[in-house]
C-alpha cells in the first residue's frame, strides 16, 4: 500500500450553517472511521466550521461533536469551531480557517454538510497531489446517494449512469482547467490563500457585491496563478446528497442562478484561461437558456396567431406579376429537431451501452433500459416547469429582487398539495390557457405544443407524486435503479 507523505498534513473541513446536526456528524463519523481503516489517519485533522446562528443548534452541535469524539477516540483530531463574526457565508468561513490555521496544513479537503468520502478516496487525493506538484485543486466526482423519494431516486440514477461519462468528457476536454464544485475536492492550501481571495464585485445593483458562485471563480483564479485544476473522474468513494423534490431543487437553483449571472462580469477579466471563460459562459447560459426558450415558444405562438388571424398577402409589390407563395422548409425543422435530440439523448444512450456488462448491478439490462426511459420521460415532463422557474429567477436577478439563503433540507421532504398549488398554480393556468389558445387558432398544432402545455397543466400532481417516498421505495422494490 502506498502511504501518504508524513509531512503532507491535510485538513478535512466541513463548513456548516443551521444544518441537521445528526446528519452532519453521522456523515463526518463515517468518513473518519473509513479513513481510520486505511491506516492514514495520522496525516489528517477534521474540523467542523460552524456558522449556525441558533444558540440551541450550536449547543446540539457541541454535544454531537463531543459524542463523536468519545465514540471514535477523536479528541485532538476532530475539532469544532463556531465563528463569532459571520461574514461572507461559506467563503468567509473557509477564508477565516485559512487565515487562522491554514499554515499548519499542506492540503485541505472541503466537504459540504451532506458529503461523505471514503478513506481510500481521501488518501488517494493526497497521493495524487503529492505526485502532481503543479496541481492546485483536484475535484472528485461525487455520486448522489441517500434519498428515497421518487424524484431523488431518478436523479441518483442519472448521476450513477450518466455521471461517469459526463465527468470523463469534462476531463478529456478541460484537462488542467477543469471545474471545481466547491466540495468533495482537495486544495493546495498555500496557493489558495495567496491567489483565491474573493473581493466583492464593485458597483451597485443585483449583480454586484459578494460573489455567490465562488467555486468557479476560485478555480479560475487558481489556474490564472499557474496551478492546475483537475477532475479525478474515475476515483470512487465520493458521495453527496441531492434535493429530495423539485421545489427544493429550484430553491437551490435560485441562488445558483444569481451567482452564475454575477460571474458574467468576470467573463472577460484579464488573465483568465479561455477554458474557464467557457465555464463562466456555460454557467450563465444554463439559466439564460430558459427565458430564451420561453421567448422562442411565445414567438412561435405569435406567428401561429398571425397566420391564423391575418389573411396572407400574395402580392406585396405594385404591379407584381407572380404571387409570393408562403415558404415552408421541413428539412430545416427536421435538422434542428435531430440535432437537439442527438445532444439530449445520445450521451444517455452511450452511458447505458457502456454499462451493458455491469447491467446486473442495475437489476439487469431490461430494468436498466427501463430506468433510462423513465428518467428521460420525467426529465421531459419537468423541463417546461424548470423553464418557467429559471425564467423567473433570471428576471428577479436583473430586477434586484432579494434572495434568502437557507440550508437545503437534509431529509426526504415531501411536497404537500397546498405547497404545490401555491408554487405551480400559475404554471397550471398558463398551460391550460396556452393550450386552449393554440387549439382555438389551429387544432392541429396542439399536438406539437402538447409536451409543453401538457406538462405545465400536470405540474401540481407531478411535483407532489415525485416527492413521495413510498413511490421511490416501490420503484426500488421492483428492482429499478
């Protein structure tokens, strides 16, 4: 067994703020005990960095920390720190740790409150850093685990099946200019402290002030300073949890949208590598694509209304000899549809084909294919609802609407019918009205728009049913991943 260098001291830090205390320390204990079984524990310290504002919650955190330390003999190796002056959220918490104790460590591994990493994964990350002295950040590829709602199980299936091919592709194209996702990654502390401090964006308005999507910016700053940012795409043992339902996912997306749009101001900043400029741009377009798609659908409906309600003019010029006939190019529409379908579905089909030999792990090949089809159908049904949420978030970001910053749920929270009605009621009305309008204009066009308006009309029951734990467990009992 290759051992870590004795002087390669590594801090495993977990910034938390008003989290589920039991979940946080259970995950930390699992990671600690797994590392202990590798024989490399002496090179690591574990530090919980709390920003919790509730005094009762802080007391529970201290009690849980003491209990874990007694259970695993972790006194002197597992530490707890509560930050009195809470500024700049997670980035400020990490920066405060670096200022106070960063000089004691060569590396730090950043965990989220829902992160779990195996001891072998942690030790391997340190060895990769030691073997690559030019690496500043090595990002692992975490798998989503731990949820039982139907929505979460579908997302977990996607990360297990499509994720490896996706991250391998990122590694192939980006190499040393890769992503950093803010957690489950190892960082070389000294260059991080020297080059990755984040100043607020100057000016006034919604896209100024504290940088929210700090991870992309920190990776770009690390690369600008000459250090590589890599993805360990084939390294197992890295895990995280996803939101349990659609509404909790879009609450998280609200913050991500604001952060990615703010990064547009850094897109042409001097010194950034072209790949990281592309990362900024793709992060921006992940949300700007929603209002653009919505606008495309509205313009298409307006064109239909124009053709249906306004008589066509075949002679538009004085003394025109021959009529101007309306033109229709079905080959162009088919080419656009084919290109879009290829981009959306080919990576998923390719991922399943790569797993044919391991299909038994997913209940056999028929169930693996069935799980893929379920994921494709549900993704298509939820896409119009996500489009409307993201459109609203983009408008809110540019309008200066405030956002709240709360820790996401760490349990299988189910969506109630009342909450679904409040959040999706306007989506349902829009879908019904839109469909009725198109049917009135031209009934034959309703079939083309049905995937959009039908999904919106069904958004309330879809959101509720997908959040049910019972449906997720039923899917598991059927042998589907």
